[in-house]
C-alpha cells in the first residue's frame, strides 16, 4: 500500500470519479482501520482528487484566493473541536 499520509494531492478534476453504490456500501459496512482506509485510497481514484468548479457564491473576494481543507476527522480526540465541527 502507498503511504498516502505522506503525499500531497494535486490532481484537480471538474467532476469526481464515480463510486458505485455497492462499493460505497462495502466501505460503510467495513471496519474502520487505517490499513482499510489506505486500501481504499489505493483502489479509489476519487479519494485522490480535488473537485474544482461550481458557481460563484460571493462577490466579496477580489483577486485570487487560497483555499485549504483539513481532515477534521483527525480532531476526534479533541472534544471541544468535535463539538464545534459536528453542528
């Protein structure tokens, strides 16, 4: 398995690669363990994609903007953060 935690993902797409309903259900029903998650990353291209596009929702930003996303699931051990992001 590829050590995905050490990779920075740059692949941008207009639409994420599809995942079949059967695959989604298997993931949801499977064990939640790091080795399983890495296996999903190896197998499913969609987990290594960043979707771009959509419609403009704000006119307040002039010029380029930088957007970052952080996997909030990693905060699960921090109760205040978990409460803040779960609402």
